[in-house]
C-alpha cells in the first residue's frame, strides 16, 4: 500500500518567491535573501513558531546551492546517523538540516563544531526555541540567526485558496470562502495546522465544506500552545511584564494560562527571581513574602498551588516597584569589563597567606571596628573609580530611607561629615 503524501508536502514551495510571509527576511534586498542568492556558505539557525516555513526554506537553499541535503531530526536521530552522513559525503560539502535543533544534546552539538569550522558541513538548524537559550555558545557563535514570525491570517488564507484551487482532490470539492477564512484564523499563524485541518475536514466532507463544518470540527480540537515552543516564552514574558507594569488582572490571566498548560515550574522560577528585580529595595519585606509563597506552591503542587501563586502574583502587582538593581548592574557592567585597569587598594588584598604583607601589601588597612562609628574613613574603590556611585535611589518610601543611610555612609567614608 502506497503512503498518501500529506497536503502540506504536496504544495510545499519550491522557490523563494513561492514562500508566503517572512518579507522582513526574504523580500528583495533583505540580508537572508542575499545570502541565499549569492550562495554564501555559512551556518544558519532559523527560529520561530512551527509552520512558518523554516524547513521549506532549508530545502530551497539546498536546491539553490546544489549541495547534497542530509536531514536530521534531533528528537529521534542519534550520533550514528551523523557519522553515516559524514562517511557518505566525506569529500564534499553538504547541507545538514537539523530539525528541532533545540533538542540536540550538548555532546552532539560539540561533535559538530570541527565540521562547521572546516566547511565540511553547512548547518541549517530549525528550532521553535530561542537559540540563545537552547544552543551551546560555541555553536551559536558560528551561526547567523534569523527569526521567523508567525504567519498572518492573510498569508495562510493565500495558501489555502491555492490548495483548494490546485490540489486534484480539493478542486472538485465546493469550499465556502468563509470556511477557508475561518481555517486561516484557527491556524493561529501555523500554516501546517491550517493545511492539515483543511485536509482532514475534506476527508469527512468530500463534496462540500461549509463554515459550519469548520466550526463543528474545530470545537473538538485543542489548539493550546506547546510549552516547549516559543509561544511558551511569550506567555512567560507577558506574565512577568504584567507584574512589572502593576496590572493585576493581566498578570492573573497569564498565570492561569501557564498553570492550565502544566507549567508550574516556570511560574515558580519567575516568582523566585523577579521580586528582587522589580521590587527589590522598594519593599524588602514583600520580596520575602513572594518568594516564600513561590516555595510553598512548589511544595504543595497543583491544584492547590494556584492559591499561593495568586497571592504572590497580586503582591508583585500591588507592591511599589524599584528596578534599581538593573540600573546598578548596567553601571557596574561598564566598569568591570577590564578590572586590571582599575587596581584595587593594596590594603584590600588577601592577607591570609604567608608574607602577604610584604608581597602585596595585604592587610595594611584600617580596621573599621577600631574606628569611630565602626566605619573607617578610607578609600575602598579601585584606582580611577574613587568615590564613584552606582546606586541612585528610586523615589519610593522604603528607598528614601535607604537613600538617607546610604548617602551618609558614602559621604563619611569619602571625606564628608557623617551625621547620625
């Protein structure tokens, strides 16, 4: 018995001009199109939602470059398959299309490195996850990364109409325009979903497909997001940003979406991290309460964990915000790129090894516990940064208190009068 070729494969584009969407990447004059047209042999990572043309483009590239194409699925294939490809194409460059490259083990990614560097393999990786989070830095740094966007309803509708007109089975079926429009909307940016739905609904309604047929069938389907894909990170980002923006209702909504899709671990991780980032010194006590609630949620698990998580989410939204730590880090980041340019005071160096005082001057510093107020008036900052400030308090009740203490200490240490 012969296998039936899926509709999505039957109408797969064969050239750049046939691909719908991705105009920012593939329109005339765009960088990725130039790379392909000029046959620049560089590793590529194509990342974005499923059904947006990543695998299709990889096959078109192989056709244009006239290189052999070897396909590898990181979910099911292993090192033996890669080794076999290297034997088959041992004397020529070949394109290695790795689908779901985010699932590839670190060991296998490291295995590829020498072949990427010597040009034996032209890698094209397709992934639904941000490569910054899913690929090892050594592989990522050798690749050019291009982000694919979800297709618009209009993009998907264009392909559905083409399929309805050109496919030998579909063109004999009466398909309402409203049915195709609804399928395009239901696909939610994933062309493969739209085509698979059209093919399935046609199989059970071979003579006519109406809007009502689509409605009846789609009600039985669950089109929730894949928590291993990019949309998962979108919901996590929306959850975090809503808390940062103090929108309680929006944050609770995204919390519910994440929990209903089984992602308690990501929610707990966020609530352990972001209180320090967004609230911080503006409300230290509330930071502690939020982290305790997150830990409790992890302890009890679903469904009961939704209560401490709603509690923590609402505290995040209702608390005054600071954001001072991000700004402090930006200032620190600039000054710590080359610490050797800013030697520390000799007296701060380690004094716990033999002859430290003679070798480095370690220990030659005033003890703060022997000075007035237990604070020594002396420079602690590296050379060139003496007296520099990194913390500039935000205007909220708690930080105004911190600011008063912080400024008194700073002024006292660096030569100004200390006041109680």
